[in-house]
């Protein structure tokens, strides 16, 4: 998300595996810079380098910086309001993927009553925020899980699966697999609603988007792996979702939704 800007500091790159002709552990910032240059392919328009290998969201600093700026993202509230229209009036079980501090899940539970809800994230900072926010809410469980790996079977099924500005941190291949897993987790008639950061059509439009957010191109979050709306809608249809559409969009922020057909 462009609202979370973390300058590479300390030795955070060490855990990242990346492709440099051979598979090996990145050990220096130089390695990191080389890999960023080498792997900036097949992503949406981007002014700086982008790589599948980087996801800074497990860093406390990265998560904390986002939370400070989360409310300042332009038109965010309009997207969130539009999203609520696509969430069932009386959801039974809701899953929020990449919950952050739980702002979306809180809004859903607040608007729709005491549904059984699961907040999922992998950032220790966000998980601590989630546990604090939902302490005493017996209907909300907090699950630590890295979405780079398949959703845990123990999650069960849901009539509503939501996500907000999170799935674009996964490599494209994993995004598609996750969409398939989401479909499998939806009960017949269930809804998937993803308020997402998507790719601009051109580098010039991407530059304008960053300017709107007051983010310098060199400060763009290297965890972003942006993909255009069209490709994602096609995937959802191919997977079997029905009523797939982009219901709201402002520049790189888009509300994508589809549902699993009712049982026949
Ligand atoms: C831009 S924040 C959005 C948070 C929240 N959904 C919101 O709208 O404020 C991205 C969230 O995705 C989570 N995230 C990123 N990569 C993830 C991964 N591989 N597995 C689980 N969560 C991830 C981050 O920890 C963070 O909470």
C-alpha cells in the first residue's frame, strides 16, 4: 500500500530468498538492490523496482507507519462505504484476509451485528492490535497466518470473505491460488469482496496516483505487487465466481467482488 513507506533500514533484507540466477539467501543490501533491478518484470506499471521476494509487512516499523497514515488515504472511505453494500445483510461467518488492525472487520461486525468473524494476518504488530481490539469479543477469532501459504483447513467455510489492501502484497501466482482457495472456502451463495490496490494502466497514471498520495516514487512500498483490475476479474470468472465486477474505483483503489453461485 502506498500509505506505508518504509525506507530499507538495518538488515531487514536478510530473510528474503530471491532469484539471482541461482536460488540463495540475500545477504547484503547490494544483493537486494541487484535483485530489485533484475526482477522488475511482469508487474503493473511501476517507477521503481519491484520483486516477488520482498514483503516488508512483518516488520514492526512498516506496520506502524501504515497505521499512522491509514486514515489519510484519499477516497478510502468512499471505497469502504461501497464495499459495505456488497456484504450480506446478515452474514453468518466472515473472514478478513490481511486484517491489519481490524478496521474493516470492526466496521462489518459493527454494521451487521455479532457475526462469527475471523481476522487473519501475519504481522506481529497487526496481530497484537487485533487481539487488543477484539479482546472480549467472543465472536471474533484472530489467526496468525502467512497468506503466501495455503489457507489453513481449520478455518472452515464462510458466507463472507473480505480483504482490504492486502492481497496485492502477494506474488501474482499466489494471488490467483488464493482466489481459488477463497472460492473453495465460500458456502454456496457466499460473497468475496476485495477492496484492493490495483495497477494503473500506464506509468504516467501510476506517477499521478503516487503524487495524489504524496508518495515519492523512490519511497513506494517495495512490497506492492500490483495487478490490473481486468486480469483479476478474469481470474475470478475463470475460477467459477459469478456476478464478478469492479463496483467502485478511484485511480489505483478498486472494489472487486464476486460470489459463489447458490446451491441448485
Ligand atoms: C495495507 S495493510 C491493510 C490492512 C487492513 N486490511 C486495512 O485495510 O487497513 C496490508 C495488510 O496485509 C498484511 N499482509 C501482507 N502480506 C501478508 C501475508 N503474506 N500474509 C498475511 N498478511 C499479510 C499486512 O500485515 C497488513 O496488515
